[in-house]
């Protein structure tokens, strides 16, 4: 999906544009830290489609996703100064994490995730390649997808359920009729297998 | 906590924390470790980056047209006095609504305050639960700073009443520690828990705290102290 949308004739509308490169987003964030509104608008234009997508996927409700999106960008406005480009995290990853955290907080407060079915039958297809996505991110996605395939299907599904639906050990165990201790043992083994697989595919810093 | 943890357990713990699988005491212990142990923190960060790749499969979706104007209106309102009061109430609501996770992480983040001593000294923590079972408060005691830190988790503010913290040695009488808050983290100097089996409790007291040196109002939450 290209993520591009027509620029409206009305100047009040914000164009939803393709994601920008790492450097442009970084400098936008640095400017937002200084409360630069024009930079904040640019940041919004280039990232809001991605972050709204994240909110929608996690909340599965347009109204909730819209509210959380507000919260997310206000958080970004407040915390832009905390983004540290020297730490190797890409700006869009940092921003997506804020969106995910806020959305998960909301899901957990409303407990709707507890009644969602765990997706056992998810086809772990390769992520759709995006023209703007850099190679490093694409490789990281592929590595994780490949390594998740090496796990038992149920265990990979639990990892995804934690990421996308905000499940904890307790809610995973109860949703699946598995004793809490057993779930912990399974997942800890799964993490160690994931770790070995990721290191095998790309060395110790995978 | 095991003094010499298996390295495999630590890798798994880092993954569990990064993915958000932990709750309550486990979450507090792991979050505290993340703050105090740079090697562990790096591992948690590495797992966060690995898992973050799962978000790549999420398709972008255009937000509604009114989202940006709404945002701008919030930004414009942010510096006004009226909005400050609203935000204070929002913060309180958040502390109460989001509950234990936010409280836990906020408490753990306090550990970055510079500690006078570099030697790893065990801290003490307690999860104070009420009749409903959900943690009402989470508390930390730092012997190096000689301070208690109390974070509200899932608890409703009672008008006209304040939460007061008490240290109860095993088999002993409550010792007043200080007043906490319903809406945000409070800190106060206090005596170290002496001996095993000490508990912390919170009672509802009038403004200014209990006038008698012992709890006068109902005890709304209690929990055993354990070392981190």
C-alpha cells in the first residue's frame, strides 16, 4: 500500500504522505522537541497513517483508535525530546512503540482483549514490501517472521497475541485453559529458541 | 529473588518485559532490574526492537480529517490555566484507570534518581491489595535513601480522606510512615522494615494524617514486604 493520498485543496486538510526517510523524521522530532508546530505537522503528515493503522489493529474500533491517536500525538509532542538518535532505534519504530503502548493501555483498561480469539491459523506471510521501507527494517521483519515460524504454531500465536492484543501471562493462560506455570515454561522456551534462531540468522546483535 | 539467576532466565525475562507479558510483582521486579542493570536494559531494548518488527505487517490507514484540527485545538489549549486543571484531573483519572502497569513502571523509573551508594543494596517492595484483590498501591522502600515510594494502582480517591502508609513489624503495632496520594506517586522518609514478615498497610485518614499515631480510619490495603 503506497500510503499516499491526494493533497486537499483546502489548506486545513493535512495530506497523508508516504513515510519519510530516517533523517527527515529525526530532524522533525528534534524540531518538535523545541515545540515547532510546523515540524509537528510534517511529522503528523508522514507518520499518522502508520500510527493510526497500529491503533486500529490493536483496538479494532475506529472511535477508540481515533481517541488514542490524539493521546499518542500529544504524548509525542511532550516526549519528542526523549528520542535519542544515537541509540540506533529508528524514529518510526520509536513512534510506533508509543502508539502501541498507548493502544495496549486502553485495551487493557477496557479488558476487551480477553475475549478476542487467539489467532492460531495466521499465515505467517512475509510482510508486504513497502517501497519506502529501508532494507534494514525489511530484513529485521523477515528474520523475525522466519524465526517465529520455527516455533510451535500455538507459541508463535501467543507471542503475537501479546504484541497485538496486550495479553499478559495471566490472561493468555486463562484464555487458553492452560495453567499459568505451564504457559510461562512454554513461552520461556520459545524465547530462548527465538533468540538462538535470530542470532543464527544474523549474529549476536540480531 | 534468586541471587545467581540462570543467564537463560535473564534472556527470557528480558523478552517477557519487552513483550508486556508481566504483571504485578513480577513486572515491578523486572522493571526495577531494567533501570538498575544496564546489561539487562540493553537486552530488553534488543527484544523490543526485535518484536517491533511485528508492527511492519500493519497496513497504514488514513485517520479521519478532523483528527489534525482536534490535535491542534488540544495543543492550543494546553498552556491555559483552565487546561492545566483539566490535565491534572486527567492525570489522576489515568493513574486510577490504567492501574497497576503504569504505577509499576513509574515506580521503577524512580530508581534512576541518583542513589548515594553504588553498591547494590536490596530494595523492598510490597503490593498492597484491598478486599477486591487488585493491587491498590505499590510501594518500594530504598534503604540507601531511607525512603518509601508509594504509587497508586487501582484505587478510587475518597473525598476528604488521605491514604496514610503504615509499617507493621511482624507481631507488632503499626508505625506511621507518612501520607501518600490517590493520584500520583508519593515519597517520604521512613524506617527500614526490621526483620522478616513486616507488612505495609494504607488506612484512610483525615487531612494531616492520623492525629493519634495509630490508624483511625479503615485499612483499605495491605501487603507483605519482600526484598527485590
